[in-house]
């Protein structure tokens, strides 16, 4: 029951978001950052912002056409 309520609440929050793709991207980015060890954080570069990711994705789509 709790799981179903959590999923329904999550779906409601994503549905109310201005840009649900941005919300999902930021959520995954934050989760991955939280799972990194301190040494992993020191060695890796930060993930790009959603805007930078979207811009790069659009450029790749245009170049593949």
C-alpha cells in the first residue's frame, strides 16, 4: 500500500512539473551523485546541466539527419 501511494505521489509531482524531462534528468543526476564515494567525486567531472544536455542532444540529432 505504501509503495502504491509513493508511486502515485511521484507521478503526481512529475505531472505537475513544468518540464517533466528536466525533473527526471535532475533526479537521476542527483541520485548518481549521492551514490558516488568521495574518491569518485574527486576523480569525475560534474554532469552537465539539463540545458547543456538538451542542447548537445539537439545538435547530435541535427547532425545525424
